[in-house]
């Protein structure tokens, strides 16, 4: 579980055979724990899943799927949902 999926953490790498592959990385603070939220939390607030906002809830694979929706939205619309005025 990554817990901070955002465009800045997705990289496009070219392989030796000429094909491209996406990789997820992060140059932030790395801390291993029992998958419960800690003081200060992890993640970027505008892309956080609901369980990241609630203290004490377990992280699941959905923690990383939720922010992918924001990324797909940005790919299609060119803006984050928070940046679109009604």
C-alpha cells in the first residue's frame, strides 16, 4: 500500500527494449507501521482516501485506488476536481 498516489509520484521509464513502463515512486518520508494512521498521517490531502482522514482505520488496497480516480480525472479534464469551479 503506497498511501500517497499522485501525479508527482508516477514516473514513465523507457526500457532497454524501447517500451515504456509506469512506475510509482515517492521521495517523501518512508515509515513502516501496522497500517494504521499515525500522528501527522501520510499522503497528500487533496488526494487522500476517506480512511486516511479517519484516525485508527486500517489502510486497504482501496487507499491507493481512490486517488487513481483523481489522476484519471486530471488526465481527461486537465485539472484536479478541486480546481474546477461550478
